[in-house]
C-alpha cells in the first residue's frame, strides 16, 4: 500500500495525525458500541492530553527556523 497506494481508487485515507484520529474515533458509533462508551471516552481524554502536550512542545527545527531571536 505504501508503494502502490497512489494507484488505488476509492480507498479511505488514514488520519494524518493523532488529533484527526481522535476526532474520527469520537464520531465512530461502531467503535463506541463495540468497545463501550466509557472506554472510548477515557482513551480520548488520555490521548487528547497527550496531543495537547505534544502541541505545546517546540522542536529544535522550529526554534531554529521560526523564532525571531
């Protein structure tokens, strides 16, 4: 799929990042039903905090290339 993926027609695309995946999970009635809403909600809370922590972090590349110091 990685080398030939551009040739596949009609295939659903995977989320580009954790936040997109969390949003898709939050909307999924199938997974909520299969796993249970409390488990999904707990997982979403945990991983949303992980995403927020990640988003607050500046990489060395960002420091070097985007900050006017």
